[in-house]
C-alpha cells in the first residue's frame, strides 16, 4: 500500500512539475513577445525622431544657404559701391588738375550746369544755350535744354535699343568737352542718341555693319545741336545730338 501511495505521489509531483514547466515557458514566451513589441515601438519612435532631425537639418542648411547668399550679395553690393565711390574720388581729384581762372568757377571749368538754373544764351563747354524749357511730364518735372555749336568728343558708339534711333553714343572720359550735370559727373557717363544714323553709317561703313549687338565702337568725332533732356526720377527720355564728321575710329 505504501509503495502504491509513493508511486501515486511521485506521479503527481512529476505531473505538477510538467504543468509548472509549461506555464513557465508560456510566461517566458509572453515576456519575449512584449519585449519584441516594445522594441518595435521604440524603433518606430526612433525612426520618427530621425525623420524630424533630418527635416530640422534640411531647414538649417536651407536657412544657412539663404544667409550665405544674402551675405554674398551684400558683399558684392558693398564692393560695387566702394568702386563707384573710388571712381568718384578719382574724378574729384582730377578737378584740381584743371587750371581754374579767378573769374571762373569749378563748375564752369568742368562744364557742369544745373538744369533748373541754366539761362538762355549762356555758354557751356563752348556751346551756346539756345532754348530752356521746363514742363510737367507725368506728374514729374522735365527739363529740355538745347545747345548750338559743334563739339569734339571721344567715346563709344553702341546699338540703341531704347528709342527710335539706331545708334547711341557714350562718353566716359573728358566729360568737360560736353555740357553735363553734376549727376552725370558723379556717375562718370554722358549718354545721348545720334539723330542722323545714315550720315554716321556713311562715315563708318562696314565698321557699323560688323558691330555686335552688345559691342561698342570707339571713335573720335564731331557732333552738333546737343539737346539735354531730363525728367526727374525717370530715365526714359534720352538726350541727343547730330553727327557731323569722323576724326578717327578704332
């Protein structure tokens, strides 16, 4: 009887151990599944965090690029302003190289005039003021000043694409050979349209035909009937002069 009881007891013990072992395995499997799910969630969170960081990095790079472009543009603008100021200083320094008589002002010596003060019959750069008009043009003030007489000047012929004429003339040195304003003096450029393109073409022939669209032809020439036109705060009304004869061409 005792032997039977021991056998029964051992059998129950073994059965209990097997049951507990199965429960333990199921618990471990559940724990493993939970850990896997937790790792998946953490990985998903890390992925979202990575995407946000990448987006932030792109935003920072874009902003940095914009700032760099803006700084580059500002530096270029400052460099251009510096060069213009240096050119202006050089032009003013050259003023002192001109012999100025006791009865002439610096403006007279440099052929600089003020459109709102110039008088008819006054003489500037050897030309006589023949007409002075002041008119309202599109809510702005326009000045129209005509000169009589011939003047010799060195400059460049370019194609004119802004008005009815075919060619224009640009003067960038020895501005004192033409009546001009303080604004033109400070910018170092006098610009006018040539009214008689056919006469110019007869004098220059193939040189004008071969002139590139964006090119220029340097000449020394004589012009007459210079007309200075200005509408304040605009640049749509050009000055003009009539070509007389060619002295030399490069």
